[in-house]
C-alpha cells in the first residue's frame, strides 16, 4: 500500500474538496526535494507538520515512551509559499513520472483556493 502525503488546511473552505492520492509524492519525495533545491524553492518535505498530540498518539501506538520527549508545535505554512514550490516542480516534471505530476496538480488546485481564502496549510503523511 505505502504512505501518502496529503494537505491539511488550517480551516475548512466551503466547497473545496481536499482529497488527493499523494502516494506518488511520498514515493518520490527525495527526488522532488532535490529538484526543489536545484530550482531554489522550499522542498516539499519541509511543509510536513503534525499536532503534538497526534504525534504522541502515534508514538505510543508504536510503543515509544513519550514521557521525556518535548514535541514541537504544529506548523502552518502560507499557501502561496506552497504554490511557489509546487509550480516550480510542475515546470520540472518532465524528469518525473506522470503520476507525480498528477499529485502536484492536485496540490496546486487545493493551494490555489487556500491562497485565495488566506488559509494556511501543512502536509501530513498517511502511513
């Protein structure tokens, strides 16, 4: 099955479907990050964040003692910054399989609406 990256908005936007596959992003995240750095934009993996309580719950499910671990706060990112990265990568997708471009187009669709509404976002990973 594999993991999948998906966009989590700071707040819901009426009428916006945020469902996306995201599996290709997860499979190719390292090469996409290399490409982003070459293009001078923020790598996609740097947009990942998770609420501390969710991270603690996951770690406890993996039998990790979270008692002495201080988990960082959830980070939100500007949709415009995400769009800058996604659009740069879309212009560079000839080096990537078509399904990666599909995931990037879904990110662009969601982040375009988020930017229009001033809504921040972050990536989470479904494992």
